[in-house]
C-alpha cells in the first residue's frame, strides 16, 4: 500500500457558486493513495467480503465502517484510522 503525507496547513475549499471557506488541517497525516484492493484486504483480514470477486487487484467493496476499523487496527495497531471531517477545522 502506498501512502502520501498530507501536511498541516490551510487552504480555501469550495467554488465561486457555492462559496469559499478556509479549511485548517492542524496535524499532518498520511492518506492511502489508492483504494484498498481485494488482495490487500485478504492479505490482512484473511477474507474477501466483496460482492464482485473477479480480480484481487480490483477495489474492495461491501464492507462496513466497523470492518474498516478492524482492518486499520490490524495494519498498525491504533496508529492508523479513517480520516473524517473532524480532522479539518472549517
């Protein structure tokens, strides 16, 4: 899996039609560059819950939020988590 660093900082989000607002990321974090594949999930979780199991390099689907939490916990203890809007200050 490849990850990219999202640096702390501020940026303007939105557009001229709906309006712009400043977003602040208070701490840097790493974000997966690509979707988790069925093969990556299987290597960690030892199962494949995807409804469409055709190729291991296809993105995983049909998982719950809790399934994702369990996957992340197995990847690296509690050091990784699913990013949320709460990570940004709007």
